[in-house]
């Protein structure tokens, strides 16, 4: 399946789980340990706008990557950002046209590879949001199979321990139990440094 269609599936799943959040949920902790649910969704929306700008040939504009104001309707604001992204990717033209993504690479990135980066992020972030809300995530196996080699190709090691790193060091799943019904998704999560068995921290 085309990488843009696979990415679309992951983005629409992220919209579904964000839409499930209720007013009292936005301060919940998430597997992204420095972000509450609201902060995570703000980051996700900003990434959508940044990648959409890159698809239009405007990726060098730092303003396009600035986190948006989510206001009183974070889910609605997120839905708007996701729609902008999907429309930009659907009309991005030649699959090897370079995207400028300064936060990822100093050099332009071929469009197909850039969309692959976005796919991995939204497989992970769909899980992040669903898990923070105590919901199952629904990602078809073709989406996960496409995301796994991309996740495994992300550089590992000390670079992931640096402040502001997008991912923590990869986990070795042989050392920890996997959730029931595990398949490809835990492998992706572990490659990105996420614990597939994460649960919200308990209060005092």
C-alpha cells in the first residue's frame, strides 16, 4: 500500500483516540513522560502543521512548526491540524520531491522518506494517547509492518539520552512481559524506547 495511505490510516486513528478525551483527561500523564495529554496533543498538532508546510515546499519556515493554541477544544484543534496534514500529503506531488524538515535533517528529505518518518510518529502517538486514556489502539497490520523497519532504523544509543531527544534508548523486550495479543506494535514501541506495558503512575 502507498505510504501516504498508510500514514493517513495512522493519522485518522490518532484523531479517533484524541476525540475520545473528555474535559477531565487533558492533564493525564502519558507515555511521553515530560508531557501531559494536552501537551502531547499540542506537539502532535504542531508536527502536523510542520510536515504540511514541508509538503507545500514551506518547511524552512520556523513559524510553521510553532505549537498551535489548542484553546477550549483541544480535540477540535487537533482535528483541524490533522486535516491540514492529510490534505497537504494528498496533494504533495512527486514521491521523491524533497521536504525541508530542519528539526530532523539539515538536508532536504525525499518525500517518501519524510512521510515514513511521520507514519512512525503517528503509530507511536496514537498508542501514546490511547494508552493514556486506557483505550485500545486500532492500527491495521499493514500499517505496523510498514512502520517497523523505519522505527528500527532510527539511530539508537547516546543520542537518545540527549535533552530534547524524540525517543528514549531502545528496549529489549526479552526482559519484560508483553501485553496479551502482542504482535508488531510492541516491537515498534520498544525500538522507539517506549515500554509496551506502560500504565499511568499511581497517585500517593
